[in-house]
């Protein structure tokens, strides 16, 4: 036709253009060719259906003449029979081929290899469209391959390989899975699989009571790995980010209160002075990561109680790794929860700073210069009772020198701040005893004691029985028998192995070991003050629950005072919206009954499900 059109080109340019309803030689030639091709059905069948067979051969790895295919398919397009005669049966054969291949490969291959195979196949089909297929075929062809290789096997891919990829932190394979699922618009299935995986894995971490000490580090490691996967594999998809947050919030609150307590203890461990080998930048990074976990917990009041208790010990015993880090953490909590949450914590720091000024003023006062006993230095922390944890009072018979010092300080303080009352907390104090080497005429060692143990040591001369120590100091028991002063003395008189195997019985006798030597200059005789007892833990938890009870009662009265009359269902709904800690309907109902008994509310006479507020 090209040759005929070239010979009769003048005819096309003059006669055909000037005469209406007359076709060009090219169009007329194609029409005649299409007519005779349709009349010779055997020729059309062999020509058209021979092409997919060649293409199938290419998918199986055999070479085909792509140039010939390109020319033939362009001929079909020019003849107008491409879509109906070629494309439709071609797509049907393609669907059959990939349906069989998908089933076969899913059975024989693991998920990473299968996903790589799918990626290669889709790339091949794309190239095939560029090389010889018509451009209109690309979209339905790729869709056919995606449907048979991906859509039909979504559930199998996720069930068989998603957990393996997540456990192995296979960033590249997860990225490939994400991109392939994007192609078939089924990211929802991947998101649900991610949510199920996080909840299942997180529950195994949180509910394992035997590994409570490792819970927070494990959660931080788990969260870091998920963040990496989210950034590198899931293209920072916002929906996946929300899925991670929702899943974390779900499983971390399955075990109420305990994660909040352990997060506070983890921060205490990191903020203590003993946490060496960590730079300020690393510590700051750790605080930021822990704050992410803090956002997920619902029992923030539990965290506050334990954090406050541990912070008090760090400040009073001088065990903070960095005051800047402490204040940085308070600032982060303030930004997260508001000033009301950190008001008492900030007050604790103000007390410590003010105490330094008070001590300086005391040292320069006339009372200190004229009345203080020599050889003793004392530093006092003056604490505002409302800011600090509640400590049980303890009556202790102190040595005369300490009593004198306390009386002089009290006289000075009350003269400066009239109308205030001082109450001494002897269980929180600590003492440093310096030993003197007479031969070398210099200090040889420093011993760090709790004040109660120090008082017992000052009562000793040469030999003293345990019962005599108790009677002389008035200290019969601190919290529990494990923390009694006699028990402290027992541990300080034994080797570590002996102190674990034995216990001091009803009567023990102690004697000073004047020949004691140690390679260290500063020696901690015991560290009981920094350790948390079971009784302390229980007491802190009970105080939190007591505070919650008051908050629930106040919320009920506040709502009813505003509404005057309200049904039980609406009142419970309002309480769930206003209270920031987890609650159960049964507990809220119990508090409502308590307020009814105390005549804050009453049930409606006609409908017991409606409450009336009593002014």
C-alpha cells in the first residue's frame, strides 16, 4: 500500500481531495485488506491467535522476534481489529497464565521470593507494552497481572510471611510488599496485619511479669524498630503511623498501672548519678523516647506518683546525674500534660534551691558562729509538705551533738520565718563519717551511712547487743524487718555472701573493727534509702487509688451540679469523657451509690435510673 500510494500520490492530492465521498488510496486499501482478511477466517485465526502463543513462549523464557510482533500489532491497530481480535483473547490467556503461576509459586516459594517474582513479572509486562504492544493495552495488562499474582493471594501473603518479615526487621522486603499492595489499592489489609502484629507482640512484652525489669527497654526497642519500618518501608504513611499509635495505646494499657510505674522507675534509673557512660545527648534522646511511651499510658497519675517519689529521693540524697536533665524532663512533662501536672515537681526543685540559700544564711548567722558544736557540719533541706511525698513520722533518740545542732537551726529558722512549724524526717537523712589516720595525720576514708544507722553506731563503744541498740536509739523497725537498723548493721558486718545466707536472730552482738581497711576512699555502707520496699510500692499505689476516688466523686458532683437532673447512662458517659484515667462502669456506679448515701444525690422517685442533685 505504501508503494501504490507513492505511485498514485498525484491522484490522492488532486482528485481525491477535490471529490467528496471518495476515499484515499490508503484508506481504501486498508478497507479491502480488512474485508478479505475477515472473509478468510482461517488466515485471521492463525495470524491473531499465533501471537499470544509467541508471547506466552516469551514469558517462559524463550526468545521471540519482537520486531516482527511490533510490526504485526501495528498492522492490527491500523486495520482497527487490535482491540477485539487481539487484545481481548490476549488478556484472557494472560489471566490464565498468571493464575496458574501464582498458585504454583505461592506453594513453592517463601513470601520474600514470591514478592520479588511478582515485581519482576510486572516489570516485564511494562517493558512488553513499550516494545511491541499498543499503549492502550498497558493498563488492562498490568491490572490483569496484579489481580492474579497479588489480589488473589493477599491473605496468603500476609498469613505466611508478614510476621516473619516484621520479626526479622526485613526493611527492603517490607518496602516491596508495601509498594506492591499500593498497586492493588489494598493497603488496608497490610495496615490491619500491622495492627494485629503490634498488639500481639506488645501484649507478650507487657503481660510477661517475669520480665518486668526489661519491659521498658523492650518497648523502646520495639518502638524504634517500628519507627524505622514506618519511615523506610511504609513511606511515612500517616495512616500507618496512627495504626502504630493506636496499637501501642491498646496493649500498653491492658495491664493497668504497672507499665506507668515501670516507666517512672526506668527514668529514675537513667536519671540517677550511677548511670555512667552516657553522654548528655544520649540521655536527652532516651528521655524523648520514654516520653513517647508516656503518651500512650492512661494511668498518668500512677506515673506521677512514682516519679515524684523517686525524684524526691534523688534530690534529697544528691543522686541526680544532672540537674539540667532533671529540669529538662520536667519541662517535657509540662509541655505534654500542662502546668498542673508538674506544679508539685517544680515546687520540689524550688525547695532544694531555697534550702541552699537558707543553709548559707545559717552558716553566716550569729547562732551558727557562737553555738554550733565543733567537728560537725550539717546541711538541712527545708521542704514544703504539699510538694513532697508523704513520709511517716519517726521518733528517734538522736545523739546529743545532733540534737544540739537541730535545736540551733530551728531557732535560726523560726526567727527568719515566723509562724512556721518544722518536723524532722530522720529516715531521709544521711551522714558522712571521716576517719583519721593518726600516723600520717590525714583523712584516710569517708563512710556514707543512713542517719539511722549512724545513730546506732554513735551509741556503740566497744561491744553492744542488738537489743541495746534498739533501746538506745528508739528505732525498733523501719518499714520492715529487712530495713531495720540492726539488719543494716548485720549486712555491714558481713561479707556479701554471708549477709545473703544468714540473718540476725533475736540477739546479736556487734563490735567495732578498728583494723578495717579498704582500697576506696569513699565507702557506701548501705544503700537502703535508694531501694524501694514492697510496703513503699503498695503505699504509693494506694495513695493513687485514693486520689482517683476523690477525683471521681468531684466529677460526679460537678456534672450533677450543672445538669441538676441526669440519667444514669448519660452520667456514666460524661464521666468517661471527663476522667483522664481508666475506669470501669462498676466502679463509677459504686461511687454514685456512695454519694447517694452521703446525700449529695438522690434517685428520682418515679424513675430509679434518673438522679437528682441535692443542693
